[in-house]
C-alpha cells in the first residue's frame, strides 16, 4: 500500500507519499480500507519530532479515518462488523494511508446523513469533546463553556455539542470570519483574542463554568480569572507553552480545578469506553442534525504537506480532510 511517511523531523516537506508494507490485523483488530483521514495538530507535532506515536501504534500520522472494513482479525468474527461495512474510526496513528489496522472497539458506524468521506472529520473531535466535556468537565445545562480556538475542528464540534447539551458557549478566535462561523454554529459570546482581553470579556459576561483550552501555559492565569466559583479548566493542548505560575490562592478561594488530558496515549480499554459513549450520546445528535462535521477543505492524501501548511497558518475553519 501507499502511506505518508515522515522521512525526518521537520517542516511539511518531510511528508512523503511512499510504498510501504501492508498492515496486518492482530488479535482484536480489523483492517479498514481508508477513504479519508483528517489533519490534527498532533500530526504536526509528530512531524516535527515532538509527539512520537505510543508503543505499538503505526509510525504513520493520522488519528482518525473513514472507509470500509476490509478484513476481520482474530477474535473479531462475532463483533457485529462485516467486510464491506462503512465505518469511521479513532486511531493511535496510521490514518494517512490506504489501509489501517484498528482495534475493533474503536470503530464507529457512519452516522445517518453523513457521507463516507465527511465522516473522517468526526472520530477524533467527537471523542475529544465528549470525553472532556462530559467525563471530565461534567458540563451541565445552563452552564457556560469557554472554547479557545473556536474555529478549529475541536472548537467547531465543541460549540455544537455544548449547545445541544443546553450550555451557553463563549469562544476565542483570531479573525472575524472565524468568529462569524462560530456564531452561526451557536456561540453566543465571541472574542477576538488579537484585540480583546478574553478574561475581562468573559468575566463581564458572568464567567465560565468550564474552559476547553488548547493553549496551556500562556493562558493559565487568564483562564483561572475567567472561571466562576467551582469552575473547571481542561487543558488539551500546549500551543502556548507547557509552563506557567499557578495561583493556588485563587484556586482555593473559588474552588477551581485544573485537568490536563490526552486521548492518543490512553489504553485501548479506555478508548473503547470513550468510543462507546460517543456512539450512544453523540451519534444521535449528529443523525438529527444538532451536530454536524464542519469541513474546511479536502486535499488529496498524497498532498498532505499542503494540508499541513494550511493547518499551521490557521487559514481554515473546521477540519481539513485528506482523501484517496
């Protein structure tokens, strides 16, 4: 098969469309013929040499895909899946390829009303958002969620999901075009982080109960200032650095909590729990149209370097897909 290899750590040009050995389905795995994958910030970090795949995962980038079941591995014969089934999947790696081996419990059916290619935009965002807002943040109806990077794939999904839960949504983004897209998806409070102090604005609007943060260190103090009493800060990215001073006094006074989570390195069993929750609680919202994948553009997979350049420039809203 062909896959995108990272020839050495570096810029987008180190991504090479190369002939590589076919994957083999191990116990509890199925093979999927890939129709599309999607580009995530983690793929960029892996390309740069800063985020290696976990032990046992494919060396090729790609944390989600859509396609059709090509073969059932040992122990999956009674899983309910059959060769030819349309699926999408949460991966630990390997989505930038013509075929990938997937733990059977990380497969999802393609939601009704969503095309097979478009479905590649769903697994990583849905799993990240559901696990963090429901399992970790316990976001409730009537609470306020602040999403940083509202125009990203995670952000556009989080806005819709939180609105479907009955929460009020605030977002930050870096252009009026992205803020407009966020409002169209249901965000009520939109902040241009280039020209506004988001903490002052969010506090003026009553504060946030939950914050989904991709920035890390550079936003830590402002995030804590933005939270209401009993607020929860969930850090899922470190685009603004990994270190900052933590004001424990503010945390004690307001009973705040800070959580930091990743998805890729979790054990298979933990991912299976998340995928099952997504199937039960998120897919019905997708199928009734309350949540939809937001796709900025689709790029041929062999041109993955172009897709990475777009992602790194932040010149996109929603997901960038790689298609075969």
